[in-house]
């Protein structure tokens, strides 16, 4: 049962353009969402997060949008740079009375390639 | 400050053997979580420890176990290894839960 899904295994974008990575979830108990970036042979690196009480969070070139009614979130990268080429994972945390702090449910990842 | 350190980086084991992986969290971090990454599956949650207590457990068989020591260092153990256990095992530490998660570089386990 895949509760967090990234339906696009890969995305190719031209440098300077916008990259949009999508993520869908099914568990209504998820209250916090995160995006991680991963390079080969390294662990994931935290990028940006959003609480379920918000619909948008921005940090520099990265913006995350949350549509709770559609159970959908997206990560926008503007402008895209070749150094952004990596695997991007979305992750979600369920609020279970404060007992699930450390348990994140991850999507399968999207490989982003930004061409110069 | 030093990051999350996982040892060893690479490991090759034979089916049926057991293996122990180690994780040293960032100094001061009391929460340590373990994840398994396999191609096409993303990261699957294994377990989380906080102050030496297992706080959460994922849907893995009992062959997968872990523990945390008083200095917050954590180990995970896999017994009776199967070919399907070949994966990248990632450890993450945090001060207050996933908002501040920092991952290590992982241990690449290959079971032959």
C-alpha cells in the first residue's frame, strides 16, 4: 500500500526553466510534508517542508504547494540549475498523538535532470 | 559539526549470515531512525529510537532489529540474510523529529 506516490519516475528540464515535481498521498492523517534531494552515494538532504495548516511555503528558488482537498503537493524550482539534477523524494508524517515523530513515509522518488 | 556517520559504507554478505550496521548521530541528537532504500521502492521506514527506546517500527520481519545506546549511537541487525535484503540502509538523526532530520551516507549491503 503506497501511501505516498510520485508518479513521474523522471523529469527533464532546460536550465533556467521551471521544474515541477509532483506527489500524491492517500493518508488523511499526514500533517507534515517534506522534500528531500539525494545525490548518488549520499544520504538524502532536507530541502523544504510544509505543515498541513499552510498551502504554500517558499525558500529561495524552492516553493512547495499543498492542496489538501486533492491530497497533492508539488515542489517548484525556479530557475532550475544543472546542480539541481538529483533524485527528489517527497515524504510525509502522520500525526498519531505525538508518537510518530520519527516515522516518515517516502515516495519512490523522481529523477530530475536539468540540461545546460 | 560532524554529521551522521554510518559504518561500514559497503558490505558484502552471504545468504543466511547476519549483519550489524552502525550509526553515530549528530552530537546532541537523541532520535535515530533507520530506512531501507531499494530501487523503485523509495525509502522504507524500519524503526525509530529515542533515548534508547524504540518509538516506532515499520513493516519489516523480525529478522530486522535495532537498538540505541546511552550515547545515542544506534545499531541495526539483520539475521538470516536473504538476497532481497540487498539495499542501501540509511540512518537519520534529529533533535526533535523529522523536521530536523539529517541523513548519513548509508551502508550499501549486498547479499550474495
